[in-house]
């Protein structure tokens, strides 16, 4: 009798698991952008759009009629992604340009070429990033994650801001992470020269994204250019390639991890949602406003990070 009851309990559990699986999966998939807004005549620039959520974002914006520029380091991967998007959407306005965010000379050259080729920019999505990589430096000597995830996009935005203002209404979207909650800006060791832990360095760079968004929003008030940050969720992507533990966890818990299409939804929402036209300086996740850690709301830290970033990059941005 006991054995029968045990088998009966297992059978019930299996049936319930199968029945509830679609609902559980839907919950972890997160929010979906429901906007049907068209982007005909609009130009969008997306960094790191040759793969992952950047590629899915590019595909969606191209389908909405936007002229999409994929900015990435590997031109062959970028061209492969663009070719696929063009074939699937029927849009010929999907272009690839080389951009290495770990090299300020590459960023400056990219911006110069972009300004010569394009006369409008309505959507800038600072999407590219590196995560938990071994300690290394950018071409200019910055710790790789802080240099690429924050300083590279800081400089790129600075160089393209006048065009964004001329194209207004325009939007800037900074892809951050839930990891910003665990970040601290180590002003006494920004480049992790004294000590380095890949996870903490990543969290510092993602906190920098949130603080940059907050400070930039204040400076853009009245320009009709908005800036918001977001957490895309835990997504199946190449971002975890430097962490064997995270890659293994992603495989084990794949049922609960977002697909790139699901992870791109908040990117798309922040880029196209009509109700966000005048919303700036906010943080989103799953196509909804999201919590920002106290250190991400610190005005003094945001201002200090801005000033330090300008000094490191040798730019004036008042």
C-alpha cells in the first residue's frame, strides 16, 4: 500500500509539473514589448548587435522600418548577423560598422565616420559588454570591464550627442544589470590594480551604467533626448563565456533562463514604447520600472563618476 501511495504521489507530481511548466516558463520569460510603433525614417545604432539580445533588438527595429547600424568589433560576425536580419525582415537598411569599445581611437574613428555618413540618429542602444573576464586592460590601460562597459559607451555617447539632439526626439538606452545592486564605485582603485575579482568588477561597471544614466538625464533636461537604463534579465548568451561556473549554471537551469528574444524585450520597449517618450533617468526590467539600489541613486557619486570619467578620457562634457 505504501509503495502504491508513493508511486501515486510521484505520478501526481509529474502530471502537475507538466501541466504547470508552460506557466512557469512564461513567468521566467518576463515581460514582452506590446508596442506596435513603426520606426520608418528613424535611425538606430546598437553596439554589440552581432549576437544575443543586441541582434534580436536589431531584428525587431529593422522589422519596424528603422535604419539599423550594427556596431561591433568582429565585422565578419556583424555581416553574418546583418545578412540574416535583412533576409528575415526584407529590410536593406541594416548596416555594419566596426567599433572596438576597448580602444578609444576606434571609438573616435567610428564616431567621425558615423557623423560623416549619417545625418540623423534617433535611438542609441549601448548594449555591448563583457562579463567576468580574466584581468586584462583595454588599449588605453583601463580595466577591461570598466573600460568597455562604462567608459567606452560614455565616450561614444559624448561624441554622438549633438546628432542625437539635432534628431530629437531621440532616446539613449544603457544596458545595465541586476548586478548593479552588488556594485560599488572604487574611486581609489577604479582599474582594480590593487585587487581584482571578475564578478565585483562587472558589478562596478553595471553600477556605473546606472549612475551615468542618472547624471546624463539631468544634463539632457529640456533637449527632448531621453536616457534610461535597464536590466535584460538572465539570458542565454555569449556573455558568460569567461565564467565556467556561470556557463554550467546557465545549462543546468536553462529552463529558467531567458532566450535572447525574451531578453531583448526591455531593450525594444525602452526604444519604441510611446509612453516613454518623455521618461528619462529611470531604470527598467521586464518592460516595467525596476528597483535601483541606493548606491545607484546617489547624486554625489554620479557626479563624481562623471567628472572622473571625463578626466580619464580627456574630454570636456559640461
